[in-house]
């Protein structure tokens, strides 16, 4: 499984509006059918910029599904945020491959 990670720094002036928007945007990305779930997290490390940083991790069904997202959907999804927030947000994307997962089981 591959995680498509989008890290976004949001200017304080649009933070509240952006947070409402991203909570609507994530289900739209999931509706493409290329991902099984998404997790929205706030980065807690102190940042020297004037803003907040978030990470959205989309779990793809497969490498092929992620490649299909890039071909068929990514440009439109990215442009939506750019049109709305332009120079008030900075995003970068990375791909993460899950090597192994562990969990604690309580009896």
C-alpha cells in the first residue's frame, strides 16, 4: 500500500476557512475511488512561519490506483485549492510506502 501524503502550510488569515474547505475536499478526493481512507493531522512542531501546518494522508488501494489518480484527477483537485487560497497556502506532496504495521492488542 502507498500513502499519498500532502503537507500544507496555511496562513493564519485563512486558517478557519481553509479548515472548513479541506474537510469538504477530502471526501471529494476519496470519491475518485482511488483511495480507501484519509487521515487529516495537524503538525505540532513549532513552525517559524505565520501559520498552521497540516498533513493529509490518503491510503491508496495500490500503485496503479495512485497512478490513475495522478492521470485522471490530481490536476483538478489541486487547482481547486489553488483557485480558492492562491498564495496563502503552500503544499508539497510525498509518497510513502508502508513497510510494516504494528498495533497493541489489549485482552
